[in-house]
C-alpha cells in the first residue's frame, strides 16, 4: 500500500467509522466558532438535524450572489453545505457534492427527498470520488462556477493535485471559496503522519507560504484571505504534542483568472451597486476590501479583474481600464514573519 493510499484510508476510517457526530471530535479544530452570515443561518433552519449533527467544518466558505450558479462542494460529507447551497443557487442552479467516504454519502443521500420536498425543487446530487482526481466523480473541464470546501483539503495527501483539479474544473472567471486549517510553520513528519492529528484536521494543515506556492504553480498568483481566526485546540494532550505550532482557520477566495503576482496601479476604481440580495449595504471581497454601496473605491488591477471578469461584474461599475500603468499599487503582502505572532496572513493588497 502506498503512503498516499494509507493517508486516504486513515481519513476514511476516521470519518466513516470513528466519528458518528461532531461530539466525537477530540479537538475544536473542525468546529465553527463564529455565527454564520444571516442568509446562511436562515438556510440552515431547513437542513435536517441528522445532517447538521454530522457536520465537520472549520468555517463558512459559502459566498453570496449564487443564484443560478453551478457549485461543487469538495469533501461534502453528510451534505450540510450542499443543502444550504441548494437554497442559495435556487431552482436554476445545481449543486454537486463529492466525497470518498461512503458512510458519509449514505447519510447525505438519505435526505435528498426530504430536502427536495422542503425546498420545492431538486438540484443536488452526491457523487463518490476523490478530490485529487475529480474525473472519478465525472466532473468535466470548465464546468463549475464556484468550488467550495469546508476543512477538507488539509486531509488530502496530495494537495497540489487537488488545486490543479480545482482550476481544471472551474470555468474561466470561476471562484474557489474554501475554509481550511493552516499552520504557521511546516509540521514535523511525526505530527503530520499521526492518525488522530490528521483526522482532527491538524496533521495535514498547510503552512501558508507553501499554500501560496502551490496555488502559483496551479496558475493562481493572487489569493485573498476573507477571514481568519486562531484555533483553540482545547485538548491538553494534543496541545502538548503540537508544542509551539499555531493553527488558524482561514476562509480563502481565489479566481481562475490570469492575474499578476503583484498589485499594479492602472488608476482604476469600482462602485458596488448593492444589488446582491444578501448584501444590500456592502460587499467584502476579502479582509481588507469592503465595498460600501454607492461609494467609489480605488483598486489595483487584480482587484478590478476579480470584479469585472467574474460573476460579480453585474453588481459593480468599473471605472477605467489598463491602458495606462502608474507602477505598483500602494499596498503589498504582510511583512515576512508576521505569521509567527499570529497577527496576519499575507494578502495581495
């Protein structure tokens, strides 16, 4: 058996046999600490209790403005986020959940008719497959508007292949919006291979700089942090074992766009129209770009592209183009070593 397959087997056993509900988790890493956005909280009211009880996530990776979209949930588990997405994309949209653990998928499929009856339409399907090879779930090239994932990519033994697959299946201008656990350093081999730490979403946590490099190799040169929080493990034995390593739950946004690796100034500005039903007052692109409705805001070329060349375009007025270059935009990544104090994750602007 290869190391890759051994890692997958550990995850399948942990989530298919060891965990029966979120109460069985040994740490708080795979738990959502903050309240979800109001539109997600409202949708959760319609999701069956058993599906919610079998949810293992670390954040809220569901963006706004999804009406009519085709969305793929990687590592969907028992389907909680898929059933939330079903309501947000509406009858004109489509949701596909992919997971490798049959026990989890069995729960998700058991409640397909329940949710279809409650919503008044059926637009969700669950497929068994591997996120490292989405052809195993019959996901074709350039077919998905939005890919989400909730604390799952850290479980993969081949994360580079996961990101390459994500950008393969996304349509041009498509969005990757996911929550996961990140570490402030590379984990020692013994911790990275420990079955409990892996199952608890700690052993496979990516060092942020390695993650940034992986995305660059996959063709994505500008990734944005939407939100982050430091994780409290709340298990003295595991805290002792991981020592000084700090873990954060981070929500990340990236796009399938040809972007520059630095923020460049072309004199552009944007105005949010306030037309996303869930966000009438402001839209947060990331943790440092809040677009208040009706307010003109200057942006770098990459940010302008993230707005004008994606599904967000109808909700914005973009002023200016790239005909004149004014040099670097007055922003940049966080200073080297900022992660060591747990104060910041680098973003483009």
